[in-house]
C-alpha cells in the first residue's frame, strides 16, 4: 500500500438496482485493495450486497445508510421519481461531511445521480461520474437528454419507426424511435422533476472525470470521442470490472444469493462437453411474455443443445407444463437469480442468449462466449448494435416489443449453430476475450486505473 493513497477518502454513491450497483461495488473493491478509504452511501435494501466487501475490508470500508428511494406517485416517470427522491440525501450527506474528521476528497456517483455534482461543488470536492452503460450507450443517452426538445419536436406524432440519427457520435448510429431508452423519449418541458433529472444528466458532462466499465479494444473510437467532448483526458476505461478468474466464490455469490445451490449447477455443467451448453438469461428486470416463452421453450425442445434457462422475474411467462420432462438431462432451469459469471466462465458454456444489458454484455465477451441478442429496452439496442454490427461477436435472435415473437424452428437452428466451432462470431469473441483479460492485467484498463488512483491521491 502506498503511503499516498491510504489517507485518500472517497464517497461512493451507487444508484439502486443490481445493474447499477454491482459494477460500482466491483470498482470499490479494486480501489479498497489499492489502499483507499471508502464510504458507500447505501440504502437498507442493498445492504446485503455490501456484506462481502465489509468482511474483506473491515477497517477501510464504511457505510452511510440512506433511505430507500421512493417513487412519488405524481412523478412523470418511475425512474425519474426514484432519482428525485435520492435528492433528500443532500442535507444528511452535508451534515455527515462537516462532522467527519477526515472527509472525502471526491464523490464517485452513478450517472443517474447527476445532482451530486451540485453536492460536490457545495462541499468543495470533485465529482467523478460512474457509468454503468458502455460508452456508446451512454453517449446516445447523453445526446438524447441534451437535445430532448429538438428530437421530440422533429419526431412529433410520427411513426415509432422514424429513424433518429446521431451524426456527432462515431459511425453515425441510427435507431428507430421505439428502440431508444423510454425515459429519454419522454419529454415534458416545464415539469420540475423532469427538468431536475435532465439538468443532472447534463451535469455529467461538466464533471471532473468519468469512469467507464469498458475497455479500449471494445470501444476505443467512442472513448476518444468523449474525451474530445469533455475537453480533457480525465476519462478512464477500467473494465471489465469483474472478480478474478481464480475467485469462484466471488463469481457465484456476486450480486446476490443464487436461487439454486451453485454447487449443483456447476456439477451439472462439469458433466457436459466443452462448448455444448447455451446459457439463456434476460437479466434481473426483463421478462418474456407467454408467447415469447412458448417460442423459446419450443425452440429448445427441437434443438440439440444442452441449456441453462434462467426464468427470472414475477411477470415472466411461465414454462410450459411437461417441458422439463421432455428435455430431460439436456436442460437445467433456474427460477430466480443465477450465478451468471460462474456459469459463463465454465468451459462447457459456448453461447449466451442475452437481453444485452451492459453487465451481461461485458461478462459474455470477457468469458469468450458467442452472443445471441434479444434486447428489450434501455441501452440494450445500442449494445446489440455494438456486438452484432461493429464487433461481429453476436447474432440477432429477436428484438423487444411484446408482439415480437421469434420463429421456433429458426431459433432452434440459431441455437444449434451458435455452438458449432467454425462460426466467425465464435472466433472473434475468443479474440476479444483475450483482449479483455490483457486490458485488466497489463494493458489499457490497468493503466487507466493507475492514473485514476494517482490523481485521486493528489487531490
């Protein structure tokens, strides 16, 4: 531990929701190992996620308990309402800061918590944005918030398939209106909650620095573009932020406790040949409806693949009766949270049907499994574009919308094909997996992390 960092105190403020909190806690773990002292602002509902870190770093990790975010029933959008409710922490944090013998030199907060820029300037410290989306995804989101009025008036009452283009972003991506993040499609000028949230998103681009959970080989052109927009180099790509390969316990317990005993699942995988299993999971918030689930299970029945199907979430279509008996030992079904990282890293898993959330995208790429994409919202269509059209490591299976149902026969063919060795996507994803590993061990991500820690210790 260098003498320079062990006095450096950071305030880390994640936004609630596993997709946001897990990667920021992964970063917190790395910074604690570098000798920093960290206080995490955490709501009671998320306390269990912090327990493993508290036991590993009892003297350097502290908790500042906040209230759970609420949704104001009159709020214009549930997410906006939730973010606005976190602003009640402003005064308690100021009070805590003023009474602290060695207060933090900077606040690292989720990109939804843009109001913490104002908090940081009130306290006279730096604010660093942590982005749970990739650089391309968050560039699109930032542009949507900046140009909300123009984009909305341009689209007006036109068709949901109207294309919105982003000429300032490299490769000039275009998306149909319905594929853009719903919260930023919602425009209500003059609504105080809306304006407050929008101001927070705009404040991200004037922050002291931004940390991205990505790596150069994956998104270099977009990283360079953000540096140009920010007008400085305090943009750090430090990903993939994942526990070490040699930490199986960390990768089975990460993000919550598994709905099935991880040992049973891993033993089932141990019995399968290399690259013979398709892992299917749509994240913690996304669910298939009855027709989509029927098409998916139908495809699994007529395919030849072994599979793990994670049927998560209460609103999910139910698994047809008799399905488990009909697929026999080929299938393993998890109803609830699965130890995703441990599954993806297993030698038997060869492809991943994913909703393309950014954490899942990174985990799949880092594990070197081919991606079969089925995005449903948020930044997932952007991630799909990156995986399929730009990096060539995935194939489209289906896209969002409740009325989009894949053809079972075609899907079965894609599932079988995704495990055949000569697929170009499989070759490319293995190369990208090696690049990810190199980035965090001896390449660009460890370089950016070292620079970030050094600058923090000089504050």
